[in-house]
C-alpha cells in the first residue's frame, strides 16, 4: 500500500476500513453494488479498479455499466 493510501486511512477518511487489500476492496465494491449502495466511488478511485476486475468478481454487467466513465 502506498504512502498516500496509508495516510488517508490513518486520517480517518475511510473509517470503516482498516488495512484493506486490493482483492478485499474488489469484493467489498461488488457487495456494495449488489446492495445498490452509492458510496462505492471513493473506494473504486482509491484503488483504481477496472470494470474487468469487478465483472470477474461477480458484479452484474448493468451495475458496472452504470458506473460509466468512472472505471478504467
């Protein structure tokens, strides 16, 4: 994990996450998309997740397509 990610986590910007791996972040985003939660944007941009990663982890095509240009 890079210095900026560690710093933002320690500052409490993302209180609910401790040390979060990329694989855990992908699974968390997929779970949040299945529950139709809208606060996934920060986590996607923090880790730079791609549409392919989310689709392989089990996200629906419609949910990923709905994120539009956010995903690389």
